[in-house]
């Protein structure tokens, strides 16, 4: 998906982990993923560079679908779909 498509997704849960360092954003993503239903979309806002690598790897390992990352000014947003 390109960045415009990602921004138009229907998000079912959003986690704002900006300003926290790893493993904070990953732990928040794990908790939030447990609160949504299969097929629903989670977005994670983070300013920690390690999150861009860690969260998609975790999602793949757990069988969820990594949809993409949108770079913003000073932070980024990761989109995942629960499987």
C-alpha cells in the first residue's frame, strides 16, 4: 500500500507511543492488538526509530499483517491488521 492508501484506512485502534523508547511502543502494540478483533486495523504512532523495525517483525512472527509505515514530521505511523 502506498502512503495515501494507508492514511485512508479505517483504523479500529490507535496507540500514541511518541516520546517513549523501546520496548515501550512494542509493548503498547502487543496490548492493543489483544484488544481488537481479527481483520481490524491498528495504528501505532512512534518517534523511536527501532519501532519501525521491531513492530513489523513482531507482527509477522505472530501472524498479523504489516500494512506499511507512513513517515511524518518527527514521527511515523505503522499500520497492521490483526489475523
